[in-house]
C-alpha cells in the first residue's frame, strides 16, 4: 500500500508540476520603419458595352428591296444602309410636282386679273366689290402655291427616306431585316415602327462593373483603371472611372454599386458583351515611410497591448492623452504656420523652417521661408486642391528634401506632401487615420501617436509621428491576449482544486 501511495503521490506531483508551468509570453517582434512603395487597387467584374447604341428605323413604309450592310461592318455617317420600295413615294413626288405647276399657273392668272381689275377700278368701270373679289382670288392662288411647294418638299423628303442612311459613324452590331421584309414607318405608327439595324460607335466603350460597398468609398471619378478580357489575356486596356451610380444593386445579399469605366478602343478589339476584369487604381505612394498594419493599435485595445509589454495601462493612456493635447495645441495655437530660421553656421547658408510639430527641417536651395509659409497656410484652409500649379510644384520640391524628419519622410511635411500626381490626390481623406504604435525608445517600449495614409492591408503609409530611425513593435491581437488571460485563470482554478490529503509522504511540489 505504501508503494501504491508513493506512486500516486509521484504521479500527482508530475501533474501539478505540468499545470504549474506558466504559458510562454506572447511573442512580439521589433520591426524598423522602412521606405517602400504602396499600391492599392479595387477589383470588380463587368461586361463591355457600347457608350451609345442607336436603333436604325425607316421613316418610309414598304418592302425592303436592298440591304447594303452586314453585322460587323464599319459605316460612316450618311452611308446607305437599306433601300425601301420607292414606287409609292416616287408617284407622290411626281403628283406634287404637277400640282406645283398648276398652282403657279393659277397664281399667274389671278395676278393678271388683279392688274386688269386695278385699271378698271381707277376708271370706275367696275365696282369696289368686284375689285375686292379679284384681290381675294390672287391671295388664294398665292396660298395654293405655298401649299403646293410644301407638298412637293414633303414628297421629296418621303422619297429620300426610302434610302435609310447611317445617322452616325459606328459599327453594325445587329440586323433585324432582310430583303423582302415589309416594314412599318417609325413616324406614322404608334408602335414606333420596325427596327432595321442596331449600330454603335466602338471607338470608346464602357464597362459597368459592380464594386462591393466596402471598396466603393475609395473610388472617385477620374481614377485610372486597368481592364483585362479573356480574349486578350496578355494585353491590358487602360481606362478611367467615369462615374459611380447612386443606386446600389443587391446580389445574393451582397450590396454593390455600378461603376462606369470608359475605355478608348481605337482598334475595336473590345466587343460588346465581353466579360471584363476591372482593377481600379485607388492610389499609390512611391518611397514613403511604411509600417506593418499589425503594429497599429486603436484607443480601445491599447491597454491590452500595454499589458503585453509589461507597461502600466493607465500610464500609457496618460502619455497618449498628453501627446494628443500637445498636438491639438500646436494645431490651434498662434504658431500655426511654420516659422523660419537662418542657418548661419552651415556652409550653404540656406534657411531652415520650424514646422508646427516643433521639428526644424532645412529648405532646399533656392526656396525661402517666405515662399513656403503662404503655401502651408493655404493647405491648412483649403487643402491640396486649393493650391495652384506653381504651389504644387513647390511642394513637390519640398517632398524631395528627404532625410529623417524631412518633408518627404512622414511628419508634418509628409502630411502636406500627400496627393502627388499618380496618387489619389483628391481623396486622401478616405484613407488612414490616427493610431497608436509602440516603439523602442532608449531600448524601452513607448507609445507614439501616428497618422497613417494609404494602406494596402499589409502596410500603411506613415504620414506623421515616425521617422526612418524608429523601430515599431508587432504585438498580438487583443483577442489573443484575452485568450491567454483566460488560460491563466483556468490554471489558477486547477491549482486551487488540487486533491487534498495527498503529498504528505511524497515529494513536495510548490505551486507558483
């Protein structure tokens, strides 16, 4: 029995020892801030369709006696497409010509009688009533001539309408009639007449792509688009976003918005009905500071991140609140525009400028603080779109200053430099926001407020708060921290429910 007790005691000791083993701390990684390119795009599918489609109808009724085109033919405006039997309109035209000759003769006779009546009325040979009757007869004859001229013009138009011609340049995409088909006029029938052909101009086509509502906020008219079709898998086509339809479309409980994309199609390679893959180039940043998205923390989960790093959550919250207060003071204080200082000690003798966040950066050669200050003021009031082309070119030169803390490497200058050509200049407000990251400062983790810009879901552009010399910490998610805390509590419960009365004769196990 003693041997069995020793075995039970030893087994229990091993179990308790295994339970007392603390779980490994969450793994985090120190990653330096890097300079990289960030490209963001939104993908969708659609169908190629003509920008405008024209149904060709005839104003004349009758039998089709000739069809001059087939589907796929390229036609020019005014080109003959279809001929309708012209016999009835031709007879009407000849009758109108004869009626016109009669009206002319009647008018000449009436005018001659009016002249004689005038002479006789002067000599009092006829009464005034007879004279007025001669004048009325001449007026009626003139009106009859006008009616005959109008009838002749209408008959001539009706005869010309038997030749159906192309209203615009385009391509025949469908044909609904053949020789011998009897058609109805488009102007004399309530139904609108018979459609003969359908044509469209394929020099420019469009794709109506359905974009998910999660991506629609990033898309703006004018953005560049790449289109690929199965017929030409190795040849992408270029286009641009024309507009975003305001009415959503729901398919299989997914809300999407139609986006119209215009595509130049000079070779008519893109045909109506082709399935197309659309990639909208939402934005791109070349050579900007970037950090992994895993390093970003919101105000809600910064406390759990502080616990992982062994920091006091309340102290971290206080540091963040102080940093936010200082930033607000810089934004609302009297020194809201950059101030300049002269670098008299430098060899170049160039000026330096102090930004609202307190950083002092050098100005490129040939640029003075007097030039920069009004540009920054205009940026604060009206944004990048308020700048002229010269002012934008000045910002481009400032962005090229480079170096840690310079205009082109995050910080306040990086915020002013956003929206360069090739990016989403008019929609930067759609991207990024304010986050907290933990960085290594003097070998210890510290919270830092940052502003981010464009993101490709893996990396985010750093607009303000970090430089190339910083190192950020990649931490586990808040859910992982919560799971670990729950595991620790479970282990504590297991330790508190240990079997009593065992262990007096066996090895002593210390539960920590």
